[in-house]
């Protein structure tokens, strides 16, 4: 994948690249942040975990993107408030705190990248709060299934969906069963088939 920011970083001979295996925790709750990674490949999930083990996904970082919470920690010298874990093998450029701040005063393309990331993630998080506060879990589940319909068969477990929606596996399983009874989906082991009625 190419983008203006990746083209810019590719020309910087002083920065390092990093490769991270799938299912690697790259940042833990309370960690001190020294660098910012801009992904060139892969996917990183950023989430919060409650004391009872429930998860909520705050956002995902894809190629050409970076983690807004890490950026905030670097600016404010605060501890990382979440957990970041690779979903697949991932690669990226490692930007030091000093380099990040220097480019903000010298490189318009870097300024645009950082400010765009901050504003977009803020909008995403406001939408997430609205969903949690005002939408029923079934509405959130249907919406989540609808936006993850890249293939007719969605390979995912009930537990993984529960983590995405900050719920329990048992509750998600009951809701999915109700959707199946309405012929909106078909449930199979480790995958869900989305019917056209759900997406219309």
C-alpha cells in the first residue's frame, strides 16, 4: 500500500523499520511511550479491558495509519491507557518522539498526517460513545455485521464479536441465534453467513 505519508517516510534514511508477529502485544496499559509506529503493512487493534475480562475495541490501525493514543502519550508524557495488539503480521516505520515533534515544525505533510489522524480518531471515538450510550446491543450487532461483510462468510467466533462490542459471549450467541431465526444470518462453526436481508 502506498500513500503520501508512506512515500515521505520511505525517503527518510534515518528512521528504522520494525516487523511484529501476529498476536503480539505492542503496548500495554501503563506503558511509557518512546516512539510512534506508522504501519506499512498489517493491522493493530487498540482496546480497553475491564476487570471482569470484557473487552471493547477503541479502533484499529491499518497500513498508512498510526495510533492516536500513542501520539497523545508522546505529546503529554502520559502512560498508555489501553492495550495494542497485532491482528496479523505487521510492519512499520519507527518514529522517535524528538523526530515526531521536529517534523511537526518543519514538514507540512507530517503536520497534515498527525492532525488528520487526531480529528478522524476523535470522530470515531465519539461515534463509539454514542453507540454504547444510545443504541441497543442488537442494533450495534447488526451494524457491526453489516460493516464487516467484505465476504459472504464472515470467519469469526462469538467470543471475538463479544470483545468487539464489549459484551459477553453468551449474550452475543443469544442475539445471533435470534437473527438466525429471523433468517438474517446463518450460523456455522467459526463463521457467520450474512443474508441479503440483513444488508438491505
